[in-house]
C-alpha cells in the first residue's frame, strides 16, 4: 500500500486543503485499509479502493471537527504551506486558484488530472453521473482559466 | 480531416492549462520514512488507538506492522518433523498481514467458511479472533486463525491431519511458540515473547474438537 502513499497524500491534501490534516487522514486511511485488506479482491483496483478510503476518512475528519469553509485570507500555517510549495509565481497563482475552487469542482479535477481517472471512474468515486462529472470538470477549468487571466 | 485553426488553438490552450494544473496539484510529498523498528513490545501492540497519534509523518505505522511481522525471525528448535515446522514458520512470513492489532472480530460466516464443521468444531470464546484464512501447510488446506493476546496477535494453525508424537517448541528473537499434538493432528500456537502462551494453549485446546 505504501506504493500509493503519494497519491493518497496528494488527494487528501487537496480534499482537506491542509497538509497536517492530510497526514492524519492518510494515517487513518492506511490503518483502516490494513484492517479491511481482505475486502480488496483485485490488486489492480488498489488505487481507487485506497482513494475511496481516503475520501471517507476526510469526510469523517471534517464531520468530527465540524470545520467550516476556509477563509483564504486567514489561513493556518499548514493550510498556507499547501500554497507555498516552491517559489514560482505562476504555479502559486494556479495553486491558489485551485485552492479556492469549490470542493465539488476541485475534487473531480484532482481525480482526472492528477490521478488519471476517467470521467466514468470519477462518477463512481463521487457518486455522480458521468454528465455531472463532465459539467463540473468544464466549470472547474473555466474558473481556473478566468482566475489565471485576471491574476 | 484537418482541424480548424481556432479549434487547434483551443486544444493547445487547454493542454497547456492541464499541464499547469498538474504541476500545481503535484505537491511535494513527505517521504515514507520507515523507522528503526524495535521488538514487538506491549506499548507497541496492545492498543490501536494508542498508535493513532504519532508525530508526523504518521502513516508509516501500518507499514511498520508489516516489517515487524517480516522481522520476526523465528526458528525451529526441535530435531524431528523439520518439514512441518519449516512450513509453519515460512507461512508466518508469507502472511504478515494477519499480524495486525485490531479489535475487529471476524464474522461468523467468515469463521465458518475457514473452520467448517467437516474439519473441526471450535468454540469462538477461545479468544478474540481477528483473522481467518484457509492456508496450505504441508500440502493440506488448514485453518489459519489469529486471536488477540494480551501482548499482540497470536497465530493459531489447526492441522487435523498433521500427527506428531510430541510438542515441538519454536523459538525466535521476538516470538515463541509450539506445535502441540492433539489427537490425530496438531495445533500450532505462536505469539510474541511476552505472551503467556500456556494460557492461550489451554483455551484453544479446550475449544477445538476434530471432526475426523
């Protein structure tokens, strides 16, 4: 499972928009995955299976903490760390634009661009029809383009 | 069919946008640090909840379990029935995922499928059974169970057709165990060194009756 830890961490980080929370979520997800390893019948399905667990753990985390939406002007250190990965203005702008996307738009974008999922797989992961996924992806890109033009 | 120039420009723009998105999303990931693992001790294994809040990066906790299992390094100390003992020990290395600390009991259905009435009857009150798998030992399918002991997971192999004349002790750097003769078969019990296996042996022996 360690093979997928990079994907798990990045997915968790973009879901939670917080590096420290991402580490907690990945830890819990790995423990949970380990306990239910028996339910993984096909090794090829390991990545989507693990990402599903990450998604649930992230939801549990936010349910427990009752966290509200993030105010971009008032970030904690671990939230800000997500936006300050490396000194590259263009990348920083894009990262901030992604950060500010609604969860509904950001998640399918991460699954498609970063994880390489098809729109059908994203639909399964998020419990959406393929058409809804396509719409969200289109709107996500449109928002990012708009943000980057005005940045 | 040639692409219109504006379509091509749009496609290239979207490709550039996706490349930029991918670079932005590709956050640096902390290394999966594997710590120097100590022997299995009580503080490491008795409580799942106690393991939940290590200092970051914390996800190595589970991977560490695998390594702990792989580093058990048990050896057979008897002189007879080397093959059976070797098979038992080799099997522990092959199935390290069984040795996880958990309080989640396997289902009755799972238990019955691994320990069918045709092999043995077993009282589940022998311990908290957290793993069950039918495994091949010495060419025969046998129930491989794990119960949670006081100090960590304890492996139980029910081998109704492996008759041995005497108990075969097993010793390792961090674990110990025994293969006990039981009627026409035998039962292997292996746990961490701190574990009082005699107490578990007594419960297991009382709980198991071969069907043949």
